[in-house]
């Protein structure tokens, strides 16, 4: 019987999609609640490029540890479980470079494992680049709040970059959060920022967070400057994690949003990026709309 189970498990694993494709699949899971609600006062946000649990800790690791991008290293699952202990202290978490289950992650969907370990009732995976068993490159987010809508968007340029648009509260006056991972090249990155700008333009209360792959001064001369979003204040260096001197992970927000606390988690050396955290007050208009127009849970 044990041998039969092992044979079935192997055949199931072997039948997974192989080869190279650019499939984009959004997956979401939520525990059933009766209606969409918001917390009493504020929301704690975190943005973190987790580097698929590879855990680069010095520049030479990009060369000597390059094999970790193809096959699992001994501590890959342990690293994800350590990251779970970090993210569990937040309400909404935007993640970049999450693996959806491949050889390099020991066939573990890292987002699902994080949601389980950190007890998040809602998670959503955006698969941006499908390399079959060699990699399931994804963005993702974890939430203790149930959104009323989630949208996946393919960003312009070569396949592999995406944005997730998450809407909390009620359509009359929502709080909108976008999770992004942008291109390395400035020209294509500006094209992607133009796309994100068009997504967020209709909303009064918006947050966009993620790995922008550029410094703050580059954003002030990019298409997203049209929205007049505020950046978090301070020297928020997030890269490289072992000697941070670049602020390339950002949380930008509408000027009407009140920021309470902001920090880089400098003691979290589990990726080549450091996590960036902030806390914002829920606007009265968002809360009022949510209380007046109760919504059922999203399908």
C-alpha cells in the first residue's frame, strides 16, 4: 500500500507542467466570513522581496549560490518558515519573488506555506513566469482583511512583471493597495509606472508597494509623479540586506492617508532585500462607506 501511494505521488508530481511558458494564473484562498469588514483604526503594511527563500547574504553568493535558483538548498523551507515569523506581525503583506512550487522550493508553494505558518486567512498568488518544475515566479499578498476585489495585471514589457490590485472596504470609497515588481531598465520601468498610474488614477485612497528596482529620485521624474503620492520619510535603505545603501523597495501612498509608523526591518537577513513596514490610519470616508454599505465576501 505504501509503495502504491509513493508511485501515485511520483506520477502526480511528474505530470506537473514542464517546459517554458508565460502562463499567468491567479489563485486566491480565504476562510469563509459573513461579510467584508475593516479593523477599528489602522492597518499595518509590509513589503518584502523574499528572493524565493534563497537567502543571499553577500555579493559573491550571486555567483557561488546561483545553483539555488534551480534546485532547493538545505535551508530553503526553513528560511520560508523564518519569514513567516516576520510577516505574522502585519495585516497586509505584499511579496515579490515568491515561488509557487518547483524544484528550488522543494515543490512547496511558498505563499501557501507562509499563509499557513503565519495564520493569514486570505492569500493571493500572481504567477508571472511559469518555468514548470524549474520555477513558478510569482508576486503574492497575504491579508488578515478580506478584500472585496482582487485584480491581476500584466505589466508592459517582457513577460515576468506584474501588479496585483487589491480593494478593501466598499466600491463607493475603497482603500486600494497595489503590489508591484518593476523592471530593471529605466525605459521599460517608466512604461510600467505609467500603467500603474492609470490603474490608480480613479481612487482617492491608494497605496502602491513593492520592489521598484529604482531609487526614490527616479520616481519623481517618472509617470507616477502625476498622482502626487507621498513616499515614506527617512533613510529607508533596503538593498543589499547585508550592507544596505539603496532605497529601491518603496511604499507610496495618497497624500490623504495618515502614516503612523515606518521602519526597515534591519534585523531580517533572510533575503537580499530587507522588509519595509509602515502603519496607516484607515480614512473616515473609507470606514463610513464600509459601515453603510455592507458587502458579502468575494467569490
